[in-house]
């Protein structure tokens, strides 16, 4: 489905529930060479993490998982269905997750990203995320392992700048 200027109005996030996991897993498996397992999503929902799906009409086209504790947030997963990538839905979902982190009391938001995932790196940098470290051999890859860039965003500064 190709997006147009009016279709963004029909996109909305809603909390993820266990019944969503078949579609979430479809999207996850198609989007990533090394996807999360169903059990990880179940654990996140049962732990009351911020688990969201992005819907177009009634179809799930993306999902995001966020953990907030001790005044900091950790963006654990952002995924948009492969067929829906390139239309700005990843930006909408990421922005929603930033807002949820801020609304639930996080002052800073951390995440890991594959340096080889240039689209994701550019997206996060466009929000103002800055690299604060690396995690050696964090991700599985076809060549063994890949380091992760650890990024952080000062949410108060970000939202003050948006006003």
C-alpha cells in the first residue's frame, strides 16, 4: 500500500495486546534478519513495558517497545512492516515512543542501533540522538556479530525545543 498525504491521517498508535502478536511477528520476521522471538514480546507485555502497534485502518503496520525505569527510558524495538517502509511511518512510530517516554517520566531515552542500519541511524540522529558508546558484539549478524551504537536523547531538551 503506497502512502499519500491523506493516508498519514489514518495512521494511529494503540497499545499492543497479546492478540496482536501473530501480525507483530509477521512484521518482525519480514523486517529483520535476526528478529525478536514471540516470547520476548510476551515478556514485554506482561512486564507492562510501553508496547505499541502502529495501525493503518485496522491493519498493524509497525510496533514499538519501550521500557522506562529510574527516570530513564530504553527504546527496545521499533519496526515497520517491510512493505510500508519509506513512507514516514518509522518517524511517526519513533516520535510516539519518544512522547510516551517523556510522558512516563523519562528524562533521557537510550537505544542501541546497528551501525549498518543507516536508515535507522539517520532517523535517530534527525531527532537529536547522540552516540554515547558502543556495545561490542551486541547483535547477531551473518558474519558472526556486529557492535551496537548506544545513542541517547535528552527528552526535556528535545520537547522544549519543539515548543
